[in-house]
RNA sequence: GGUCGCGUAGCUCAGUCGGUAGAGCAACCGCCUUUUAAGCGGUAGGUCCUGGGUUCGAGUCCCAGCGCGAUCACCA
C-alpha cells in the first residue's frame, strides 16, 4: 500500500519542486464536457488538416491549414498509454469518456513529461483541436495539458472496476468513476425525481416539508430511531412516515400537498429495505383512493415512458419486461384470496388452519383479520404476475387503522396496494376523517401494543384535535421512491440506487 | 435473529489430495509517434479477514468471532 502511494507522492513532490507548479490546480474557465467536445468534431476540417499536413511533408514551404475546432476539457484519467514520444490518455467525466493524445512535438517539454508520468485517477485539463486517430476514434490532439489534482490512492482494476459490493458502497466515489454505469444510475435517479416533482406540480400539488424529528412516531407501525434534544430534554423520533403532518395541512386548508423525502425505520436490512429511504406521499382533499390510483398509474406510466427506449412504457427488470401500459392490472383482495386458496377469507377456521402452516409468533393471540393478512401475504401476493404492476384493492379494515371503511361492507376499506416485480411499491387510502372513529381505532391499536411499542407510540392528541377541527374527505398516497427507481434503472438491490447505503462501520 | 455462501498482493481473480504463495491489471526501471484490455524486456509487491484447535506440516480441515452477500423471519 505504502509503495503505491509513495510513487504518487514522489511525483507530487517532483511537480512542485522541479517543475514549479501546484498539482492541486485552480479555477478553470471555458471548459466543455467531454461529450460536448466529442460532438464538436468536424470531419471535413479533420480531413483537410490531414491532407494539408501530408502536402507540407512533400513541400516544406507549404503552409499547414488547421480549421479543426478547439476544445478545452477536464476529466479524470482512466487510461494511460505512453508510447515513446506519443501519449494516449482516456479522460472521463459525468458525460462520458474522450481520448486525448499528446505528441512530444506539440507541447512544452514539461507538459510532455507530465503526460508521460500521469497516473490513473489524476484529474487534468487538456486543450487542443478535436480530430481523430488513424483508427477513427475522436480525440483531442492536445497542445496544452495541466494537472489539476493528483490522486494519491491506488486505483481499482482497470477493466472490472470494483466488484465487491462492500467496497463499491463504502468507496462510492471510486465506484462512480471506475464504473460509468454507477454514475448513470444516479444521474437517472435525479432526472426521475425531478420528473416526479414536475408531474405533481402539473397535477396541482404543492410540495411541503414536514418534521423529520417527531415527539410521537406516527403514521406507520414501524419501529423508529430515537434521538434526544438537549435544551428541551426530550426524546424525539425520526419519522417513520410524514402522514399525520400532511393531513394536518389538509385541515389547514391546502387542497393538494405532497412531500418527497426521507423516512427512517429501525428494522431489518435487505435487498428492498434500507433504514433510511425516500417516499413520495400525497394527499388530495375531496379525493379518494381511486383518484390516487389514477395519479399513480399516470405517474408510473410517464416515468416508464421516459426511460423506455421504445415508445411503449416497457422497462426491463432482470429477467422481466415490466409493462406499465394503462390500465394496470387490478384485483380485489378477497377475490385474490379465495382464488388462490379455495376458501373465503371470512372463513376464519380455515384461515387459522392455513396460518398453522406458517411460523407466526403468538398466532393464537392474533386477531382473525391479522391472520387473514398473514396468510394473504404469504400465499396470495406471490401469485401475482411480476411483470405487470397490479393494484390489489379493498383491504380489510382491521389491518388499515387510518383508512375509511366501506359503507356497505365495513369490514373492508377503501385502500389499495400496488405491487410489481414481487415487491410493494406503494399504498393509498381513502382517509379516515371522523375524529371519533379515528380515536377508537388508535386506542384499539394501542391496546394491543406491547410495552416497547408503547414507549414510542402514544395517542397523538394533536392529530386527533386536527380531525376535530375538521379535515375534508381525502385520498392519500405513499410510494416508495427508491423501489420505483430500482424498477426504472433495472437495479436488483436498493443499495444500488442509494448513494451511501447504511453499512456496519468497520 | 436463523440457514447457506464468500473473505488470498492496491484492484480483478486462480490456488487440485493438507506439503516452498500464483497470474493479469496497477506500480517501478528501460524501449517504442496512431494505441483501443496497446506491446516487448526487467524489478518489486503477501497479517492468505481475526483468534484458537487438529497435524511433523494449514490459504486448504475443525471451532469461535468480524465483515459482506443470498435466503428466511421481522417490517399493517
């Protein structure tokens, strides 16, 4: 390790002491991206220059004509091939790669020495005419080359980059320059999130920011992270959901609000779960779960079209081709249940028997409907076609404490979940806005909670007060942004779409 | 948390039956003005994840731990 860094530090010293320039550079104006420089190629000018040059060889008095456009670029050196008195470099930036050639006859001696001794990972600025090589590769024939940052770290393998996932996540900044597909995933993520925001704005939604630190962890059943405020001497919880605050905004009079931001859940980590993750939550006064369904379908359809290479909303995901054509598939919860298992979900005796096949903690203490949901998730959800986004509708009220029950069948409620590629992408409700019913549901839920849960989830009296003031009927939506990005970028792990996923510190 | 797999040079990877630690890239020295994973000649580089154990002898077998991955559980 030391010997590799030592070689680089020795060059650093030499550039400073013998060559008298600062290897950590300074401001540079007039740079163009590498892709832009590549696009500046003028094939005719390149031809004319070559002809003029060979004419000058035959007749030394002839003047060389060079109409090739000039470009000034910066990039990280990712290939270095010194060939005697000619050096080929490949630079990389956010837009792609571009080759630079430095001929000893075209630059000052000091610059040529720099070119010869450059290392993989160094950041340089090069300037010169945009032309081609004999093999037809676009190339800047540099007449200036400056070092603007000396990299001291040993680089990863030139062709494979980093393959160990742990190294890729821990040294994301190396992974990003060594593997262009990594940086592309995050560029695409950024574009897609920007598109989501434009979409929501077009649909009349106002973007808001609600507390990340909450005195009561509400809006979802997950275990929260705890932190402490010293001056107030109170424990606070990192939010598990923004839901209860967004609803307060409907009470306050905003008709359509949304938030794209982080939630934190103190649960296990796997391919589809990171402790902090991004959600899009939206609330629409006088909407319901069906208006949210339209919005969700339209949003995913648009995102899929924007990443699809064809003009159809079909996006590859692993072995699958996921088709986001509207309408998405729909199936009622009870229908999927009886279709898969051959009996009604209200046949609780059979549900209990079926649940016996699963390893469920304290199954005999659980409410019938909770068992229904356990059985449903285990046996029914996996039967859905993973290549079609599917809305499962009409969930049991018992597993949906914030949702309005259906008028004619109160054991069911107005709620759907969206599944694709075998994972849950989101859920939407027709929100409960009767304060008395809400209080009863909260109280019932807390009654079943164990001691640990009660430390972080107490009755949110302020939220109930907001409902007492009066919230319009509404539709509410929550979508997992990271999971949507996974689907749109064909990444099988949530860690591949989060820049710095949580890892256990060394 | 359970089960399975992986951990060898800076990086990517071999390492057979338990018998002297290997290659490519990267690095260093030399040659080379059109390379495309450039080439040629030479040099150097190791806590085989950590700690125990078995053995005359352990990268290799056993146990424990750490980290990562897969899967299950958990996560309405």
